[in-house]
C-alpha cells in the first residue's frame, strides 16, 4: 500500500496570504513580523527564543532539513508543508531554498544596549542598501561586536535582502533601529564609548590610530551612505574621523569592506590591550 501523500497548505490559505504581505514594509511594521528564508536563517531563528512563529517548507526541504523542522516545532512554530509554487510566491528570492520562516521582530531598545556597556558597536547612519546593511551586521557579528545601531535614516532592518545578507547574524547580537544619529552618538559617549566616524577623507589614519594605542577602549564606528559617505554634521559629532589607508591603487573600499577592516582593527586592539579598557584609563 502506497503511503498517503502529505497534506499541503492551500495557496489560498490566509496563512499563505499573510506571509506574502510581509514582503512589504508597511505590513511588516503593522504585524511586527518578517520573513527569514533558507536553512541557515531559519535554523538561527528557531534557536532564538520564541522568534520563529511559522515555517513553510516544501516536502523535499522538510526531508532534507528534518533537523531544522524538528527544531522549529520544538521552538513552538507552526510548520506548513507547501508546494514549490507556494514557497515561490512567499519567497523574495529568485531561487528559493524551500524554507521560509515567519519571525517576530528581534530589535532591542537602544537604552538596553547602552545599559549593557558595550565595548564594540557598529552604527549605520544613512545606509540605504539592504544588502550592505545586512553584510555590515554580519561583519559586526564576526568581529565580536556587541551591538549594531541603525539610525532612523537607514534602511529597514527587516528588508528581506538585509535579512538574507546577515546570514543569521541578525539573531546573534542586539540591534537597535530608528535611532536618530545625534541620539545614538550622544548616548554612546555618555556610556563611555569613543565614537569614530569612518570616512575616506578622515583626518585620522587607521594605521596611525592603531600604532598610537588609542583603540583599546570601548569604541563605536559610524558608517555612512554607500555613495556619499557621512554628512559634515554627522562627522562633527564623532570624537575622530578616521580613514582606512589605501596602500595600493584602488580608488576606495566599499562600505562593507571598510566596515570589516575598521571593526576587526578595533577588536584586535581591544584584545591586544589585555581586555577592553576605558579610554580614560592610563
């Protein structure tokens, strides 16, 4: 006797229609839900408290990633089997990987980040490209940063491209959203964090900062727009404006590459100093 075919969710189901709407920012904001696509993002979401609400999976993906399906169910998520067309309709990628999760917002209040006395923070000011935002978040996570702040002039954290580009790092460290850049800088300074603006035209050289042993303390890096960098009024808020030196013939570095260099430089300086210390310590 042939086993019964698995029951698939209807393409006209209200659950499917609701998930489709999350591709749009206004619906994400209203429901405080977003989409996480692919096995890596879904696995991370399932491991992050009660974040994962629902999971849509093709039969093939459910078999291939049976461990993720089990983790999702353990996390309390509703699991729906769906055909490939339903997954394609929900997904925002050209080639869906068969798993699409619906997740609760995970951003952290800025005040909570300050209260934790972070040692390394990335601030995204005027960053408009979601892929860049997600990649910087991933770089911050890899470098051991303890928080990321997206200002009110930056892209939506939950844009599907930003979520994909973070490759699960969105679930690894606190992220504050919608913070005015002036408030972000002032709050970090009040918390004892030195604020550095990353800019190709900066007066300070990153190598010189490292050689001068000025980067061992709590540090926040402010990264600007992909095309025009940081406006003068934002640069003026920082304790120093630092450029990444170009030793070869390249015209410049893109945002994500520059962010990775700056964050890793701070992380190395903090480790070399025997643990992060206050910038006022001798």
